[in-house]
C-alpha cells in the first residue's frame, strides 16, 4: 500500500523539514508484520513528493495478528486484501514514520508546522462503500476529493467496479499535521473498523487527540467514532460525550449589555448602556434587514438557543428557516425554548434545526435567500476564516449574508476591560471598524456581492458603536 504527499509550496523541499525525513536518502522502518519505506520520488524547489510504502508479509500477518473478520473460506487468513489495502496498518505506520510532523514539531524550522501549504495526498488503494462515502468523510474537511474506482476484474468488465478506490485529496492551504491527522483517523474507519490491534481506552484517547480541532465539528463524527472504536459501546459512548462537550462553544446569547459578554463574566456595563440589550438590538436589526430583503428561505448560521429564529418565525414572508449550530446541546435548548414539539404542523414545517459546522462544506446550505451570521466569526480562529468564506460565500452562496461582530475600537469605553482583553473568553479575535470593513470588502469583491457596513448600538463620536453589521447582497 502506498501513500504519497505532494506540495508546490516554495521551496517545496520544506516538506522534508516538516516530515523530519531527508529527501536525499531512503529510510526503512520496521512496523507490525512488515516494513515501511520512506522515499522522495521528486524533490525540487518547485515540487516535492514524499512517499510511504508499506510492505507487509502475508504470513507474518497470520502469525502475529488477527485475520480478517469472518472467515469465509479455509484460506481466507492467507488470501485476503490486508497486505495491499490501506487500513489500520497504514495508519499505525503513518504515526511511526511521521510522528514528529503529526505533533507539529520542527526543530530546524519552528515556523513551518503552522504554515498553510498547498497539499495533495494520494492513497492506493482504500476500501469504501462507494465514492460517496469518501466524499462524506473527507469533503467536510475542505478537501477536493477524487475517487478512482477499480474494476472487480479487468478481464470481466461485466462484473463492474469493486470496492477499492485510489483516493486523491487536494487542499490549497492546509497544515501538514492536519492532513496527517485526518488520514490517521479516517483510514481505519474506511476499513470496516477492522483494526489489527485491540481496542481499549488508549485508542479512545488517541482518537480524541488526533481528532482535536476537527472531529467535534464533523457531520459524520458519530459514524467515525463508532467505526474507529469498532462499535464497542464502553468506549464509543463516553468518547462521543466528550466530543459533544468539546464541540460546545461559549455563546454570546446571554449578552445583556453593549460590552458583548463582559457583563455575563462579571464585568459591569457603563451606566448609559445598562438599559441597552445589545444582543437583542443586533437580532432586531438583522430581522429588519431580512424583512427588507423579502427573503423567504433563511439560514441562521450559529443559531444558538434560537433567539433569531423566534423573531423570524413571526414574519409572514418566511417560508423556511434552516437553523444550524455546531453544538447539539444548544440545539436541544433551542427546541425547548422554541417549544418545537408543541408547534402546529404548518409552523413546524417552516423550521429545521440541524447540527453542522461553518468550517465544512454542507450541501444543505445551498439555495437560500439570506443567511444570518450573528456574533459567530469572532469565535473562529482567524486562520480559518478563509474556510468559512468558502463554505458560506463560495459554495452556499445565499442571496444575502448578514454578519455581525463586536467593534474593538469601542472596548476602551469599558473601564473594567483591560487593554488587549476580549469581551468574551471564547473570542479568538475582535476587529476594529477598519479591519472589519477591509475583510468584508475583500469577501464581497471575491464573490460578487455588494457591501454595506453599518454601526450597531448607540454610537460614540470617537470610537463608533459597540457592534457592527455587514450586509452582503449578491
């Protein structure tokens, strides 16, 4: 079985530093039931490819490891696809060969592990229940997925395609350690969960470690967890519970003053703002814009407990709302607070509450008139905003997008907010008016939207309003 990783980053030979493997020489490692060979078919400043070739001994597999699940015939222990098809064997070899890169360590070039690289990975071959399964697993992670099916028998075309595919993944800007972690987790998942070693709590911890930062938000996280842990309930259920807990970001829905969350954290609001409910003001303004636009099908992206949904359901023009949140607990609270179970059937048909992430392509988001993204972007790492942009503006492409975020210029008006401190502990950044307008203008220009930016909340002559709204119209 063969894995290749290619980059055209300049200089492309930086891949050798990241993998901690010298492109000038062949390296061989002893792994379970065989050997792993690491070499570079090409290594120039323009393009570099690293290859991991896993050579397993079929006899050694039988002597030292479990055979395939369910022995269909007497020789199945010896005649099977285990030496040739990507599986937990390749995943384990990946961890052993590139452990330093997976951990994001590069002694000689410490800045490289966080560098976004154009990457292409090819795995020959993977087992899958159709190309759609490969798209479901890797597509939400932002990859362009190609699945080349192989015939069951080239000499008998009538038999059609088999269950094996050459998998190619491409991403224009991905950290290498993220790619390696995705492969480490998902290759055993594809292989029917038939891992070659015992499943125990240590394996659950590995899944949580390698899945940190992406698995809690993946739409197939339950399927991935069950297959990775071979459906063993004593490990699957607690692991899923921990993923759900990791998935739940802090919400700004409790914000009752212009400080955007500091009051909830014990910070007093200024006297002239105590009667203001900034979050309610944001929601009311977004609702007014949606009404003005005449939008009938609306996305509420990052819906939280459903405060915007409640307002939108009061508009007769609204035919359907798709309210999405990454947190299952938030969606459950939204169901309770909106009294979904008690809604009349026609009202219930107007609303879909669903789990999902704004960092992964989701075909359900296409075909809507407007999308509301209220106090969400500041909870994302700035490095992931490009992915958010692709998901919302390039792929979903609603007729209008309304984005609100705090105005960092206003923070100096809060005496209890130290310099450089954010309004909410879960904020990853807060933008000034100039920064927000620059980002919004770039997004609008790249995706064919008209842009209007306006203040939200009582304005201050020097630092502006406490919050800000960008209205994108296609």
